[in-house]
């Protein structure tokens, strides 16, 4: 059974760096073809893909966030970290991590991160 | 990479069919057979309903079907049921291992 869960701060100040952790079970990030992606959703708005990391440590990022986003994997802990620098109130959103093998087929419950001073 | 365009809302009566469109470009929807659809109920995480344009994951009712023509993909829900009322998002591979979601469509069961 594949499960994922996001954790991290729910309130960050503007200009701070956000680091979220996705802890997963039921699969290994070393299995060929497997990836973990990050997707966010501002309140009342659409989903936005942010980043993905694959079994071979290939990493891809949304052009819209540029160099602000970094994703890293810790296969020994079954965790994937998302870092977003220079947070702004427009980055307020529910952040999801999701298992990917072909598509985002299993999702975490999401974590609402609010950016406010 | 701009978001894929979906109608803001569609509605139908129980038992009817509704179709949601998802329009992109030749660089995403039109260029690859990698379009997926997600259902999202309020306060819940998205659920994969269709992948690779036309395929259904195990457990998804066959009332849900996908198709594509040119730069536009579509999701059809046949025999609409009350539990189908939700937001629906398309997603396409955009080349260079990046992905783009649609603007989202609210389906209302009258």
C-alpha cells in the first residue's frame, strides 16, 4: 500500500525559505521509473506542478518558479524534500507530494502553508 | 509553460453525460499522448481518473472516459451521478520532463 505524507511549517514569513518533507511508504525511490512530485494549490485556485525527482536522481522543475525551487531525495529515510526560497504571500497554498510512475497516481493529504508577516 | 485551458464549469442532471475540454498547444497536449485527468472533492487530495489520454486506473468506473483531438483533450462522464460533483483537472506532459495542469472545471450535478 502506497502512502505519502507532507510535513513542515504551516506559517512562514515573507522572504524566508520553506522546506517541506514528504515521507512515503509502500515503494522505493530506487525502483526504476519511480518518481515523487510536488504540486501546490493556492486557496480556491488550480493545481500547479512544481518539481519531480526520479529514481535515478534526475530532477525537473517548473520554469515558472525558476531557481527558487529545489528537490532532494533521501532514499534511506524514504523521504523527499522540497525547498522554496524567498517565499511571498502569493506562495500561500496547499502543497502536495505525489508518487509518480507514469502519472501522479498516489497523493499525500497536503499541507497548507501560509506566508504572512 | 502556460496552464491548459478548461471551462470554468459544466453541469448536468443525474444520468446525463458531460464533457470537459482541456486545450493546450502542440508543445504539450498535441505533442504527446500523456494527458491525465484528476478528480478533486472539496478539502481532499486529487485522485487520478484517466491517464495516457484514454486509460482508466483500476477502480475507476467505466463511466469516465478520455479522448484527444489535436491540441484538445476531453473527459466525458456518462451516466452522471451525485458523487461525480467535484473539480476536475487535466494534466499534460510538456516535454523535457515537465508537466502542466489545467485551469480546472467544476462539475455540478443538478
